C-alpha cells in the first residue's frame, strides 16, 4: 500500500481555505499513486481552535465543509475535524478523524487520550472516544490492508491506542497529529514512532501539521516507521510536504533517505522564521516595523524578519538619543543597507527633554534612575506604534527573554 502523509499548513478558523488545501493535496497525492492519504489533526478547523470548538455554529461549519469534501476526494483519505457529540449536555465535541472512500464516510475515529498539560487544554473542548477503529483500505494492486486510526496523544503512551488498534487487526496504524515544536522535540517524536511500531509490531505513520499559530509552532516532520522500528520516511521540517511510503508489503525495509534533523542553531532559526511568517500573514498584516538600535538584538530580529517576510515587507526605524554613539547609529544604518531594508531616523531627544521638563517639579530632589531609562524606551515604543497605526505595520519587539527574565527590558 502506498501511503501519503499530507503535512499541510492550515489556518485556524479559515475553514473553506483549509478544506481546499485538503482537496488539492488529496488530488496531487492520488495522482502520484497514493492509495491512502492522511491529513493532520483537526485540519478542517486548524489547530488549536481553542474555544471556537465550543461554538456550535463553528463546529457546524466544519462539518459542512467536510460534507462538501466527501464526494470530491479521490482514493481513501483520513481527515481530522471536530465532530458534534449531541448526546452530551456539556457542549463538548469529539476530536475526530473521518475515513472517506468512494464518496462516503466509511468510518469515524474519536481521539481517546486528551492531553491536558503544558500548552494543551483538550479536556476543556473535547469528549474522549472509547473505541478503536480499523478500516480496510483498497490498493491499486487489488489488495486490502487493515489500517488503524489514532490521533496525536494516542501514540505517545505505552500500551495505548496503537497497541489496541494492532490487537484489533491493524497492520498499519496512522496518527493524525498537531504536535508543537521545541528544540529536541523532533528527535523525541522519532523515538515515539519507533517505539510504537516495535511495541505493536505494526507500521506506524504519523502526519504532523506544519504551521505557526499564535505562540505555537508546528514543524511537520511527518514519519513512517516499519514494524522493526526502521524509519522509512521523514517529512521536511517547517515546510508543507507530501511524504510517500510503501508500507505493509513484502519488499525489504530500507531506511529513509531524507535528511535528519539539522543542528540546533539551524533548527531554532527555521522554527522562529516559520512562527514569525505565519503570525504576520495569518493575522492579516503585510508588513512589519521595528526599532533598530545598532545592537545585536535588533540586528538579529531584522535579519529574521527579512528572511521570513522579504526586505520589501520590513521597515526599520532608528531613534537616537543623546546616549546614542556615532558607532551604534552607523551600525544601524549599515544593517538596514546590507539587508535592503528601508530605514527611517526619528531622533527622540526633543521628546525626552519635553517629558523630563514636565516631570521636573515632581522629581525635585531625586536622583535619575531607571525611570528616565524607561521614558526613552516608552517614547520609542510610542513612535513605533504610531507608525503601526498610520501605515498598518505590525510592530516587532526586539528584546530577548534573558533581558525580560531579569527585568532588563521595558515591557510596557
């Protein structure tokens, strides 16, 4: 059986666009020979849709979009969506996966293990499923392969739903996933997929979404492992990808030829790049603005913004005061020039003097301290927000978490 893991980049709440992504990917995958196409967890709604899942009209729209897809999807497809649970009085829905073949839904799986830790709050939105699902998927060779369906957390526990599906007859277990990224998480995910495959003696295929959504980044990196734990396919990190693998056959198992996880610095950069790009675009912005001091923090943010969005979408502003040296001012202009970014210079000294004059009587007898430093930062923030309001740019902060953790930055 030829399987395709369609790791897509859905947008939370953009139901029609997400459905079109599914249809387009399914057609490309089947045209390339796929017998089964697997999509990420909650691909119709986007993940995490959070309290949108508690709104009946939103869930109804997701269901309607799925119903519109059913007669159009080729081959056999497994699609994640929120399924109403009308028997429940608490308004929760199921985190579900519809198995679609020949213009009909031939099975529905409901996620059994709902994470409620770290960034997850699924007990708030979902009701757990209780039963495994194994469906027979027809192949182009005329065979039929029993496939078990699981969703994300179901695959992260020992002796859980993957083993349950294997005991119910599955030779292949697929996992629809929305697994957030952090440094090292990709290697954890690879180990989990290997462990479940060897534990249950089945092929395991995990399809993870690739997206930036608010403070979360999802890195794709979809995986297929053979029953002996060999990774036979590995999707791209931080990019949409169609990942193909031939599974449940008699041919010898060969290790994946795709590249392993990049080094930590490269992985961190790509994760930040995806998170920034998707946050900007999915929130309807076409450009960003940032303060450029000539120091390393704002230089790094500038380089990241240009890499993620392109130089034409980035505006830099240097706002020197009497404490700014010629060196830092020159560095700021040089950084913008090297990256091809439009540069604005707005001196803040007259504004600082106006603030200090207004406060002079109140501050009589007190030595200058962090108060005066914060005035400069707040003036710069006010100017950046004015440019944002007038021209529609999103303001990028240039502080770093080390500074925030010890109070060496002005948050507001």
